[in-house]
C-alpha cells in the first residue's frame, strides 16, 4: 500500500522555477520505492508517494537535504 509524504521547503534555498521542480522530481524518483513526486514552486510543497516498505520519510528528507533544500 502506498503512502503519501508531504513536505514543506523551509530553508533559504527555495524552489524557484520549473527547473528546480524537475531537479527535485528526478532526484527523488531515483530512490527505490518512490512512485510519484510533485514539487511546486508556487507553494514550496513536495508531495511524494512511496512504497513504505522500500523507502522511509527520512530517506526522502536526506535526498532533499543533499540537494540543498531544508524541509519540515
């Protein structure tokens, strides 16, 4: 069963454009167990649908952190 992880970008680095959105989508899709990613520059939200048996919310946060985005 899929689970939805919703995160809000809070740090100084923001999602500014479609390029930023695409970079986030690409990086998160490379994690095993990630099924869908939606990143929004207008809302600073990232929604990730995952297989909870294959990827954890912490792994998603770590990947975003590696890209320079702080989330809550």
